[in-house]
């Protein structure tokens, strides 16, 4: 899939976990990648992790995507240094953990929406303004979630934001495809991240019963799906949603539930 040599790729929230793996995967394929975290400290941590793994084809730039001024500053840097953007991956996410619906403060709800939905919109809009000036327009891949159609408990803000992202993806794709910009979505389920490292083995085992494949995705699994959508192999795929969840979505009930 080495058709990203020399391409300029922005991956938001690429300072850790899945975003870091997406950034690394693009670099494996020859791309120059812009690494972002919501603060300078978080961005530097991502940069350090990539350097430890031997990567160097990247530029770090902190940006809180809730802030339009941060987003504009990010794109000013991209324009000055690279002059174009070939691929945008909207990965940055607020997981919305910590409040049930009945106890949720409206500000908590709004903060999740600002990152996952408004942030994606703001970054995408700036990217599109840049891409439209290029001969080779560009590709946008949004990171959604299988929870947008199969809700999980006590994550109302997150689920709502990902549902909105499903619709935003389709709307963006419809408006932008005639202009030469493709937009698609990868929707993961369980992903092994550093948050799993503190879980009891019994909890991990129980989670895996929710997956017909029996094992959660890795960040690299998700990255491979993102690269496919961003590649010329998907040049006529537009406005689609690829679920990467080890079969969670196809299952009515896990094997240990008597129905």
C-alpha cells in the first residue's frame, strides 16, 4: 500500500494510543505526518514515543481542536511548512467517561461535543479550504465508533457525539465529493489501549465474550482500515462507514447470555 510516499498527513490526537499507531502506519508507508495533542506537554509525549520507536518523518504541533484559533494556527504552520495537505484523519476524541445521563452536568456534555463533533468540523473545514487549492485535492477519514448504533451505558455524551459524527461524515461526503475530496469513516469497537493495562484479567476475558472474533482490535488494525480509505484503492468509496470491532455489531447477545 506504499502510495503515501511524500504525502502530507495530519492525524489529530496522535500523541497516544490509536492516533499514534495511525501516524506510525502512515510513516511506514512514506508519508510526512503532523502529530498533534491538545497541549504542548501531550504533543511532546507523543513525539518522544515515536522517536523511541525510530520514527522521524513527522512534525509536532499542539492544537486543542475545540479552539478555532488553535486550529487556524495549526493550519498556518502546515501551509508555511508544507504548502498542502493530502490526508486528514480526525482521530482526536473525548471519551466522555465519568457520568451517567441523570448525573451529567450540561457543561460535561458540551465539552465532549466540542471535541468530538465541533472539533472535527473545525479541523475539516480548514483542511478543505487548503485541499481545494491543490491539484490533487485530498482525503478525509473520520474516526467514529460502533457505539453510535449500539449504545453503551453511562456514556451518553460520547455516544451522542459519535452518532452526530456518522451524520457529519455523510453530509461532508455529499458536499465535498463533487469537489474532488472523499470523506469516509472507520468505526472501531474495543481497541487495546493503555487503559486496558490496569484492567483485571477477568474483566478483559468478559469483554472478549462480546466479540465473536474473540480478541479486541489493536491500534494497527484500525490504522490499516484508515490507510485503506485514504488510499487510491478506495478512490470510488465515498461517505461509507467501515466497522472494525471483531464482530461485536453482528451479535445479538454474547455466548454467555441465555436467550
